[in-house]
C-alpha cells in the first residue's frame, strides 16, 4: 500500500516494528524503576542484554532522537528513554527540529493565531 | 435499562498529572486549560453519572508489541495505575464494573468486533488523568476501559472506531441496570511528538472536528488514517477516541461546554461535554 | 502474486506428540490415525508448498485471561514452542514469514477485523504437531500463525471465522510473491474434556461437517457457537479452525484424502486434504 | 443472553472467568517447571500466593475436577494441574463421569459404531 509520504514523519508500521523490536522492547522495560537504574548503572551491558543492533545502540549512546526513530524506535516507548534522561516532549521537539527549546515553544505558541476558518 | 447521560472528551497530556500534583491549576500557563472544566463539574454535579466507559489509548504501559490488540476491553474488578517511566505520581486504583464489561464484550463479539478481553489491565495517564480532570474532588464512578490501538499501524479506521462506539452505546443501553452512564474519550487534539514535523498543530481542523461532533458526528469518518495523521499529526489520531465516544452517544446532543487551548506541552488541548437528548 | 495450493485440516491432540517422540506410529492404537497422512505426504511432495498459514487455537501457553484476543496474528521471525506443563518434548523453533504476516495484518484491519498483532508468540501443540504430522521428515515451510480464541466465551461465531478465513485468503492471493502457500487448520473434531459430559463424541455431525467442507463450505456457519458446543462438545468447537481454512481456499476444491478415526485420546480425530482448483 | 443449558457442561463465560481468575492464574503458572516444583514442594504456600478462594483451594486439595470447574477453573489451564498429577485426559474423563478409566475408554470406543447417517 503505497501512500504519499508525510514530510518529517515516519509511520510506525510493520516494517518499522520489525526493525525496532529489540529497541522498543528495551524501552518498554523502562516502565520499571529497577530497570531504569540498571540501564543507568551500565548502559552497554543493558543494551547488550536486549540485543540492540549496532545502529540502535549508537543512537542510544548519542541520544539521537531522529536516529532512534529511523532505527525503528516507536515514540511511545522512546518517551520512557527520554524520561530517564529527564527530557520532556518539548526538549524532544527542539532536538528533532534543530531549534532551541525556547524557539520550539515559541513556534507552538504561534499556532494560537492560526485562523480558525482556514480550510482544514 | 441503563441510561447514557452524555459524552465527555478531553486531551490527556502526561504533564497534566504533574500540574495537578503540584497544584498549578491557577498558574497562567495552566489556568486556560483547567478553567475549561469548571462548567463541566457543575453539569456532572447535576447529572451524577455512576459509571464511566472510557475510550483511551495505551502509551506502552499495559500493551507491548508482542501482543498488540486493535481493541481491548477491560473486565477487571479494579484497574491499577503504574509507573510509566517518567515520574508522574501513581494514582490509587480505579473501580471496575465487571458486569457491564462482560455485557459490552458479549455484545461486541456478537456484532463482529474482535476484541481482546483483559481481566487484568494497567491503566496509564490517558485513562487516569481525564477522570481526575472531570472529578478533581475524587472519582465517584466505576469504570470500563476500552483501549484503541494508536501505537502500531495499521490502526483501525475512523469509521471502524465510530462503529465500535455505536456498538458500545447499544450495549450500555441494553445493560440490565438503572445506572447513569457517561462515556469518555481521551486524547488529541492535533499534535505530533516525533520526527522533524514535531510541534505540528492544526487549529482549523481541530475546531471543525469539534464542531462536527455536535451535529454531524460522522464527518471525520470520511478520512483515512493516513489523512488523519497528515491533518492532525502522528498523535492527533487520538481523536479516534472522541469519535468512538460520539458514536456511543447516539442521536442529538446538547453542547454543555467546550474548550480549546494551544498549547499544553506540544498539544492543542481540547475538551467537550455533550449531553444526550 | 502468491498461489494457494490447498487446505489441510487435522486434529491436534497433545498425545500425538508423545506417540511421535516414542515412535509409536505403527502400533495398533495409532496406526489408523497416522496412516491417514500417507496419501497427503505424497500430495505435498507434488505440490511442494513453501509457506503455511496455520489457523489454530492456543491452549493456555501464549495467552492468558489478562489479555485474551479473539483473533491473533503472528508477525515474528520465528515461533518457539515451550513447555505446556505435561512433558511432551519441546520442538525446535518454526520459521516465520513476517512480510506475509504484515501483509495479512494490513489486509485484515482494512477489512475491519480487529486483530491482535504478535511480534513474539509461543506456539503450542495445536500449531506444532500438525506440522510434524504433515511433514514428518522435517518441516520445509515458513509459517504464519493465526490464533482463534476457543478458551473464553464469547467465541467468534462460525460465520465470523469463515469470513476471517476468506479475508486471509484474499491477503495471501494479493501477496506480492511467487510462493506456493498452503492453509492449515487444526483442532476438533467432536470432543469434550470437561464436565460430566466428558467423552462426548458426535460421529454423524463430524462426517456431515467434513462432507460439507468439500462442496458446501458455508454449511456450518448456520450454527451458533452454543449450538456447535451442543453438537460437537466444548472442544469440538475447534472446528472453527477448519472453517477458517476452507474460507481461505475459495471456490471449488478436489478432495485429496480424508480420514476419520475414533478415538485418539478423548477425540474423534479427523483429517482432510483439499486441493484448490 | 439466556440459552438452554447443555447437560454436564459449564461454558467458560464471563461469570466463570471472573470467579476462576485466581485459580486459572495459578494453573497458567504451571507451564513453567520451576513453578510446578514450587507447588509440589508446598501446595498450601503456593495456593496462598495466588490468593485462591477457600473453595478453590479445597477442590485443589481433593483433586476434585468437577469442583475445580464449578469454582471457575478453565479446562485448558486445569490440564496443566492434571499434568502435575500425571493424569491424562482419560483419567480426567473417568473422574468426571464416575467411571473407571477402562469403562471410560470403552465408552469412547463405542462411538466408532455410531451410525454415520443419523441426523446430526
Ligand atoms: Fe496520548
Ligand atoms: Fe485442542
């Protein structure tokens, strides 16, 4: 099913889900504080336990959000990794758009003045 | 037979949990959001629902990709909240209404919805925070959670979610009980957390969508999931919960109150209270 | 596009695993059962399927009542067998065919089947033993498991399972591949393990059902689940897997071979091989 | 949905599933050999851990299959308990029908001579 791509957007479909399984499984484990502590204590051992691919491990090491998405990460599970780093969704937004956090927030605010009547 | 008093919909951003825990409801950032709920509190004091059926989407707390259901219905005596990994306070358990759960499950399977039945189910911020927003003084309702997959594509279509809501509404209205039931849908409105398009918001679409729920509830079912992502963002598709809610409250409705505020976190925060006529 | 070569159905009693492990295929008790597969082995040598889509029901290995799906589709690179608690030998993993899995999942959701997607999935005797029965020398096919709930009521209706099969068949035939695919359904025929009615068997119904699958495949969809339990026993409803299989092999079929033998364990053991025309 | 009862048969529906949850959860755990050993080592402690109701615990103690079904047990999970006891499905059939195993097997065999043509 070919559909026109949405710029700046990766849909988490079967292809992504297959690619990202190990990474997402690791991030799902971060629901548990014990696992978050284990990751922080030894990131490399923890990633090895979940059998991350070299590309996934590298993106984790570099805290590279776009890289993690490209490697099959799903935003709902990656959010738990962001939690470990103490990042909120606006930090993530800034990181992915190349803006500072202040600029990113400013951009969000500008949406307030979108005209209501424009064609949806 | 049970009676549906109306439908409530709201955004469910995790940060709301922090704001409630820290008592920031009156701060300039939060006030326009929390104030939107005040008229709804008054309405709920009048209609006094006893049970809430809640359409929400799990964000990787209860479901993982090893077993990812399209539609899941809770059938537990209580639903526990749990750590989602980012430190918003864990809330005490919510009471279930298992007899209604099973009545809904039986009706849905009879109507050819292939649900996953959950006799144990952790509920995340998308379930818990809206209940705290609608009932800040303490949640007086028992609950039935209905979870719709927005994590992994393919997602169920808008039309399918609306039909799910209709079937849930039929089940509630044929439940042998004299209880007053409110239907709740949580999520949306337009936002996108991931990718270079993070921060995307579409105010014109959101307002049109909210408007449609009052008098033209099937309007949004014209769009494919792909189109909805395009128009509302990767997380904006959570509007499927709003559509299911409106499907469950059939016929004409009275708009009790609506609110729309940009932004809460990265989200265009919307809220609607619709009374069944 | 891929081609469906035909459908295979068989009972899947756990004791078969013990008989295979101990090499009892020629014993008087087992010979009438195992001999039924010999003509099918010859047919499989001719048509050489490369992929098997397997409708089966989980018996409490992979799914528990905390998350019990109506329909679950495997999407894993391999499927592991595991200890089911009673000591039949655990078999080595079976190869998946994830690209077909996802193609089926996408098609099913588009056709309004609300499947649960399983990127990890333990498979029990109902999946493993039929593959060993059809390919005793080693299983040459990759696999896609499709699990139908027979554990907890409400079960999907016979009509719904037949429709599921039809949609799976459409998906296979629109899969962009030149592979030969066989559809397998495991379970039944009439038997009941639990209650004072344990040991119930209904030979007339079984034979009529097997007959119907050749030329009148929708015959059994006239019955409700309740009627099927009445006529075939609490575990006899596993015939839903046979119905789904026949739904996936549309149109006319040629009967390659059938076998029916009472009893294996508590079960009326049936087997059919149908070639797609 | 009232339907005519099927004699000697309990359908595992919502009512049974609610009643039997703790019992079935315990039996589901018996997929794992470690758990089977733990049960055998101390049945009472194991049942307490899974919070069985008094009636469920009693039926387990008495190896009472019909009692376990009445207490909400599901045959697919109970089969794993039977596995611990070394019972096969014909032992269970005999126990539930009040026959000896030989009599139960004999009854199964008699189905061979059911006429094929009778009205289904
Ligand atoms: Fe959300
Ligand atoms: Fe079986």
